[in-house]
C-alpha cells in the first residue's frame, strides 16, 4: 500500500499481491504524480502489466487502486492500463467524467497516454510519466482522434435534468453481499426512466451508478428556450409519478425497507455539446450549466425526498406553465452570486 496526503486527507493505493513487491528487472516502470506542483504531492509507481483502478472506494483484495475520497469521484471512476505497447486510460462510466489534457474522455474508450499528460478527476490532477514506448502509428491515430474531438464540440442552449436515487450508497452498504441485486434494480429503474425521457423529446446523456442525466436542446429562436424548459419540467413530473409506480413493483424494486425515491434538479443555460472520440452515439455536455445542475441536486435534503428543484433561468422560462415554490437563495460552488432555487410543483393547466 502506497500512502500520500493532500490537504490533510490520506490517499492510498491498495494492492494485496506480492507481485507488486517483487518485480522483474526487465519490466518497464513509470510514475503517476498525484496533485503535482503542490507541497504534498506524491508519486505512485506503476509497472508494465499492471492495471491501476481509480475511484472513491477501496478495492477488493488483489486489486491495485488509487483511492481519491471526494464526493464527485465515482466509486469506480477510471483505470490506467500499463500495457506492453504503452499506457492507456479508460473512463469507467463515471458521473462527473475524466479529463485528459482538458478534453473529456468518452466512457469505455481507451486513450493512449504520453509523458507529461495531465488527467483531471474532480479536484485531483494526475501527471503521467510512462516509460518510453515505440508506437508511432497509435500515437498518430490518437492525436487525430483528439483533434477531431475538438472540432466536433459545439455550443448550444439546453435544459439539463439530473436524477439521483436517494440513499443509494446506504442501500449498497446494506446489501454489500449482493451488489448485483442493487445494480440490476437500478438499471431497471433507469431503463424505464429513459423510455419516458425519450417519449418526451429528451436526449439521454448518461447513466452512471445511481444517477441519470438527460437534456432538452433549446435553440428555437421563437421560444427562446422556453419550449425545451417546459418539456423538461413536464418530463420531471412524469418521472416522479413513474418512480412511485416502479417503487411499488417488487419485480423492479425488491427493497421493502428502502423506498425508491428520485431527487431531481434542472438547470438551463449554454453548454458545450459534442460526440467525444470516435463514438458518435455517446454525446457529452460540458460547462457551467452541467456543473450547476449536479450541485443543485445535492441541495435536496433528506426531509424532502423525491423533490424536483430548478434554478432561476428554468423558472423564468417555465413559470407561465407550471407552479413553483420559491425555496430561497443558495450559495453554490463555482458561482460568485447566490442562486435562486425553486421547487417544481405541478402544471398550471
């Protein structure tokens, strides 16, 4: 186990196999520097053939993992694979994404790593220094793909919806011996929610762990984005009703002592949208609006499970068609001014 500290927090690389201690001299090694350029940075050494998982939760026995205990890091966030022909990184479908040199990775797609590359996961930065490898063709292909990614990203206005299963972490802990039972139930829930989103002209962005993210594009000049905001609000209310129906179906949600509740938040504004990498079916949303909606969802307290909240821009676009309660102004990370927050109640007619 390799330990390090950053801002008073201890991080660890878990490894329980003796192969990590007794390495063959012929194997090439490289390093990963966690939070470089800080007084408390530390180095993780990786050897050819190893796989390093990165995430918020410790790994099971025999797995080497870099633990970054921060809420915006997923339990299994990404991994670095130290192959004979070179190092690669892959995002494991994380909620908040993995950045490589400023560009967001497409979940499930492998990217080659080069010396000096910087990986960003939540507030953490990883400086990559793999051993030297000879793969000019793969380098060229990767560079071309990353260049195409940059050109394919476009700006748009959108209303984004994020839904999060209430108390999912405690549910996973309670059923630690049956993790697949919980994940299969969550998948059934999100499959049903996604069908409803599609029926109401929404586009799924991703499903990751206990969260679903969708959006409605709002570039219609005639409505100024009002149509997409209203569609998103209407869909959120339908998802709330659907969640109650799914909660009563034991074939979908078999946990009698853990009621199914979906906290939802909506935000409207400009986002960078595009198909990252070569996977044209996997769009991604980047920018302040996408960050804001995730932070809004975290404002929903345990005393109001299943709430739907929106910020000021969505409220202004939808207030003539829906009833809202003003909850107040809240300080949100990344915003200099407090954010107006409203609870979505019901359609006006």
